[in-house]
């Protein structure tokens, strides 16, 4: 079946193309032990652009996309954030992105396989039609469809279940690891039993939290920490002016503090962070994508004794001096995952949120005319909004 869509390919000058593309329907399974199933045909309605899309385009320009292509193909239809119409079921749905021959595709092991729609070995949403495993079409809450059309402001929120679900996973990991990391210290200090100490440790690990970087992932992380741990002192550190719309929105939604990274030296920035927190950080979350974050945390000692470092950025190298690292008992971890339950919870929470306010739309015709130019000059430019999406099929949207 031939449809219009965008796809990535290995090409120095045309790594992203809009035009005719053939879609196929290979059998896929959601989890190990479940049967392989053919996909059912869906029509993408509104699709969001993710930083992963930009990275894939750059990989294509360098000829590095081969391992990402679906079997037997030399291209990848991108797009993994958005809402689709399922004609055979007369409903809208959110696509669960990751599945495979594994018990938990977010933590697959060496003898297991996985796929990700629009990212890795499976075609995604940027096409007029696409096939998706029927078990991976998640339901949306009631009340947002009228006369067969989805409300635009709700649909804009539904570009976020993937990253928001990932942040729910991050919160779970920080609680699990932070509790295990700190409970013995708290048992000794409070002279209490293990379970009580573990419960206290879940709170204490967020006592002074630095979120270094303020994209959507950092914002979501601050939101979720504050929801679950209201007593947490959270400080965003980023380059944007404090009166920028992005910062104002983030602070309003999270109740966090903010420090603009506009100091002459890293030493000055680190000192200002410690001063604002009233001490060294118990939790440092790096989401800026820069190498500055690990230097601020370790070299300039913003991360305190028994502190936890959550490395969520893609790209930077994390380096530390082993002497203070060992004696200060730091814990470093990194993971980029979510489970179906996280994505379903994300849909529920987002439906009641105001995150539609940070989504701006690009016209489909404008995007299709020059997709590479749209990526470079609008969607991922320095002046880009926090999130960009496109209405792919207007007949299904209440505008």
C-alpha cells in the first residue's frame, strides 16, 4: 500500500524525504509469550516532533541508519508521538511504541529482541496510514471526542505520553534506587526498622533536587517529583531568562525554583546552585545534553555526600574523580525506558494537564514542502517552541 509520508534514509543531502512510501504489515508481538499479530490499519491524526527525530535525520546524513531500518527496507518512516484513528474499531488511540520478543521490552536482555515504532526497526506515524499491533493501541479517556472528531487541545497533550511515561519510569527508578542507597544510613540515624527507613529514604533522596536543563523532559520530571514528594526542594538550572514563557510555565506547573546559567565560570554557577539549595544536592538530574552537567555535579561538588546522579541526557560523557566519588558514596544511574502501565498513567495525567499550552503547530503543507528546512529552521532551531506538532489529518480534529 502506497501512502504519503516522511521517511529517513542514508543520504548526505536528502536524509529526510516527503513523498510516496510503501507501507507493509509484518507480524509483531507486544511481549514474549504472546502471539505474533498482523497490524490493523490506522490513520495518524496529530503527530509530535521529538528530538529523536532530529538525531535520526543527522544519523541518516552520515550513513549510520542501517540498523534502524525495518527488515528488508532501506528507509524508516519516523514519528512516535501522537494520536491515531482506528477505523475498524471506530475510536482514537495512542500507540504504545515499544514491543518485541522480550518479557519487558524496556529492559530487554541479550537473548531478546525489541522494536520501536518510528524509531527502531518499525515504521511510525508520519504517514497517511500505518499498521500497528492491535494490542498496542491504547485507549484515551472519555469526554474528548465530539461528533467523531478529537478535540484539538486534548490531541496536543497526546504528543507527550511517550516522554511523560518515560519520566514516570525515571521517578520509579529514583525512588527504588534512592531508597536502597540511603536506608541503612537512615536506620542508624533514626534508630528505626528497615521498612520505615526505606520509606523515609524515598523522601530524603529528593530533599535538594537539581534538574540541570529545562526541556520538556526536565519539566515533566519536576512536575512528577513534586506530585509525589511535595516537600522536595527542586531547582531548575538552564540558560533561558527567568521571564521567558518556557520558564514561567515550568515554574507555575511545578512550584520549583529557577537559576539562570549565565555565570562567567562553572565555579560561580556551582556556588550559586549550592547557595540557592541551602546545601549540596541530594539528587542531580542531568537533562541538558551538555558535558557541563557532570562537571557541575562532580568536579565542582554540587552533588552532596550519598547523593544520586540520574544521567538522562543522550550524548554527554559522564566523568568523575574516583577518590571523592568513592568516599562521598555517590550513586550514578541512567536508563531511558517506560512500561505500558507508565504510558497509560501518562495519558490519564496529561488529559487533566495544561501541557497543550506549550505545543505549537506547523502546517502540514509547509512541512511537506521542505521537511529538512522545517527541522533546521523551525522545529529544532534555537527559536523553536518547546514542542512542535502537525495536524496530519484535519478531518478527524475539532479545530
